[in-house]
C-alpha cells in the first residue's frame, strides 16, 4: 500500500488487458472505489493491448472520459504500439479528454504532452518504453546500450551508431548540444554507459523543451516527426539500416487539418 508511506499519488495496478474493454471499465471502478478510502489522489494505471485503441476507440473514450480518477495508460505491443495511423488517431482522442497520461511510452510521450496529456512517463530503456506481451517469448536485449539520436528521434544501440556514423558522415546529423556531448559528435563523445545515460536524459529534455516551449506544440511535434522521418530515409539509403520508426509517420499522418490551408 503506497498511501501511508506519504506518497503524493497512489498508482493502482490494473494488470494487462489484452482484448476485453469491459476489463478497462472494471479497473477504473476499482480505482474509484479505492479513492473513497485513501487520502492521496489515485491514478488508475492500466496497461492495454494497443490494438484496443483501434478496435474500441469509442468505448475507451467513454470509459476513460467518465473516470473520476486520473488515468495512466500503458500500451502493449510486440513492436511499436504507435506505429499505426489509426492507433495514434484514437490516442489523440483519448488525450483530448485531459485526464489520461501515457505511462512507459517512447518519445511519443512528448507528442502526447503536445496534444494535451497532463503528464507522461517516458522510459529510457527498451523494457521500460513498452509493455512486451509475454506470450511472444520474452525480449532479448542487446548487450550494447541504446543511444537516443536526436535528429532521427530514434534509439539505436551503440554499435549501430558507430557503424552508421562511419558511413553517413554528415556532421550536422551527429553533433549534439547536450551537457554531456558539448557540441561534439555523439559517436566521438559517447563511449561509456554513464555518459550515454546522461546524454539520453538530456536529449529527452531538449526535445520536450523544444516542443512544449514553442507557440504551437502540436505543429512543432509533427514537424519534428516529419524531419526525423526524412533524415532516417536519407541515412537508410546511404547504407546503414536506419528505417524510420513507425510512430513518426503515424503522428505526421494525424496532423490537424487547417481551415483555409
Ligand atoms: Zn549528447
């Protein structure tokens, strides 16, 4: 029980919900019942199969929108849970409710904040970023630490960054202004795990500041996704395997249409 320990917010654990949207409603009700007996504000944390966003968008909007507690939503998928346009479209509807924040998401958490989420918990390791459904035989991590590559909004393992940097020699792409790299290329600056961790946190903060500090966070986020996609295609075509992350195109495809544009 987290309440008596003086935490500011109590997180419930609704388990992993694979296919039945009624389980989401039950998990919310349980959290609401707990709120009656616990002083600290409760957040119902719910992990769902991201497919539910595509198949049951209306039901999810009803259930989550009617919740009398804050909701933390984690998305499960063996790959990128937000690689499909329609999944991101449904997520944007859910975020517009104003009481739902993504948990354990990738950089899409910054997009979620731009679209109105009250908060987001962004993971910095592969196992924290997504919920991996167990039936797929588990997840085998690379022995190399992951480096966040700012301009392509992607995480790449250190060995792949080194290999790609040797082939795609565009300084503008590799230079990093974080407090660890100090304007050096990441393939020169990042040798040790501690530096990589500091760089990753610093770059997440830089991306978040750039998006949320702009006058139009949604447009800034969408433009960053489009630019990252272009960069990824450019590197990929020069040799190293650098296919754009699916979420980049999925957010770009959901850009708000402008009247008169
Ligand atoms: Zn850096």
